């Protein structure tokens, strides 16, 4: 006589379902967020407030320290690796040093522009001041060997960023505030502007 198969009375283990948010890529999340903001004006206001909150306040001294640190972190050996003879010809080390200097500043300039685009005008103004102060400190305090290769870049980029700042914030009140800031934080260069 064949034995009858009996079914187990124990329930099968359910596989733990993975949280859907764990599988969303940053790109997917941005698409979802933008679609939700388009569909619901009240939700859009909340999202904008959260973004502004995440960006936080701008402390010019801290920002200047970050800018100076990034510039000071550029290694002269990296410059040598990126310049000189290459398969495609010759890359001048002085020109490449300017490129590397600009690359280090680019994220800060992009962040300043983000504040401006979000309507956070005072934060954008302060951000520009922090960038200028950081460049100034790099030029006058850094012992970096790289700085010798890009000796004119700090003042040149300082002037470019300052002129862009003045164009973006054209009021006399803003210009007076900038002059006061420069006199206090960038004294050796403030008299030139």
C-alpha cells in the first residue's frame, strides 16, 4: 500500500519584500520628484523648501577654507603626469596648471550659480565672497609646489570671479558690501578693485 502524501501545515516562508526605494536610482528619483512637483503645486513648494533647507546657510569663512583646501590639494605630480610630452604632442605645464586650477574651482562656481538660480540671492552673494576669500588665502598662505606653476592663476581667476559677481549683483549697495568684505578678508588685493 502506497503512503499518502500529506501536506505540511506550516506556512511557507514569505520572502521579505525589498523596499522599492532601495531599487530606485538617483536619476529615477529625480524624474519622479520632477513629475510630482509638476502635478502638485503645493507639493512643489514643499520640495523647494526642503531643497533650500538641505543647501543650508553659507558661511564665507568655512567656504573659503574649503576652496583653499581644494586648491592646496592639487599635487604638482598630477600636473607633471598631465603635461609634457604626450602621444598627441606637447602639453605645456603652465597652461595645464591653469586648467587644473579651474577644475578645482568649478564645483564651487557651479554651487554659487545654483543658489542664484534658486532665488537664494544673498546666499549666492556670500558664496561668491567665500570663493574669493579662499583663492586669496591659497595665494598668500599655501606652501604648495603646484602654486609655483600657476603663479598668476589665483589673481586672474579672482578678478574674473569678482567681475562676474559685480555683473550679477549690480547695485551700489552690493558693490559697497563687497568692497568692505575684500578690505577685511583680502586686504592685499582689495585696493586694486
